[in-house]
């Protein structure tokens, strides 16, 4: 357990949520042995929801074109790996990790070009120009050649989980589905680079949002994708940020970490991912107020 000023954070450890296994069913099962109280906030990983709901994109279905290949060689490997990354990275909030810059220099040519082609076709050039986490599509802790976009089912899942817990266990909790990609604030406007977010946050800003957010704006924390219950957007961001302290990284923080263990994306299957500890849900419990 961990604390963040006025909340206690309780990680809910579980097996890997497999493709198509059902996010609601998995969440209810994971929470069976967890005491829940009125006012608790359940912070759920959007990637776990995307995988369990089968909202994945098979990148093998995309044939890289010239633009995708140029993005890999000139934009990712050279421009970001050797020029923009080292130059702008230390000025960013949060700073671009040195490990990230090293990974950009060895951005995979074949799989990377397929990934960029998928982003171009599904989300557009503004997202394809992002050096990391394009449109919020995640390939870390996802099986094989799949990518996990921000799930369209997040809002429905959050509402249904809250209602089921209220009906079956008699507790009034809030549910927040969150993405680790950041929300930024500039002149009172909240925005994020990912393709889908809570309505109070401007989403889909791509490379423009990435540069403005990391260089000029205030970084608030992870992005709420869906909120069901009595939690404001800013409170949800604060709690999601705190939850990152108690979440595990599964097979690794990035797909590069996982590939170092297995060598080939084809071997990065669900059996491999199930070997690691996962925390798809963190319960944030309000602490009693001092008189």
C-alpha cells in the first residue's frame, strides 16, 4: 500500500487480462477479495481494458509505404534520435529519457515502418510524427504484433463496473479509466496527444500537442479516458499520477524491454506476459479527515 496525502492507494494484483476475456468480468473477479468502501475511486488501466475487450490493431495487416519508411529512417532515427531528442529532450516536462533517445536511434526498420503505416492510415500524419506513443497506441505489454489504441469501450466499461458494484456489493465507488500519456494545461485549457480522452480534455493534438505540452505548457499527469462517478477531471489526473507509484511494469516499461527478454515479437505472447505481475486496478481510498 502507499499514500498520497489524503488517499491510501491499494494495488489490485491480477493475472494478465487476455485478449477478448472481457474487461468487466476480469475487473469484478479481481475485486472479489478486495474490501471496497463508499467513496473509493477505482483507477483502471486503459490498456488492460483495450486488451480484454479485444480492441487491438494487428499491424501485420499494414504494408509500409514510402512515407512510413522515411518517417522511420529520417524522422525517428536521425531527427529525433540524434538532433531533436538530445536538443529538446532535457528542456521538456517531463524530460525525454536518455533511454528513450537511445531507443529512437535504433527504432526498428521493419516493424517500425508497419507501425507508422498503421498510424498514418488510422490516425493521420500529426500522430505519425509523434516520437513516442502515437495517438496513445501502445505496443508495450501487448501480445505479438498488436497495438492497443485508447479503447472506445472505456466509458461504457466504467459505467457498468460502477453500477455492478453498487448493485451487487452495495458500495458507491467511482471508476476512472486512465492512460499514462500526459494531460497538459495552457491558459486554462487541458489537452493531450492521445486520440480519445474525457470530454473536458482536448484530445488528438498529435505532434503539436506533444511539443507545446512538453515545452510550453504545464504537465498535469496521466490522462483520464473515462470517468464514472463523483470525481473531477483534475482530481482524476492527480490520482492517476499517484497510482503510477504502485503499478507494476509487467514485462517492461516499453516494448524494447520486453523484446530484450524474448528477442522476437512473435514470441511475445500471452503466456509470456502472464509470467509477470500486473496491477490493472488501483483502489484510491479517501483517508479520514482530521477534526
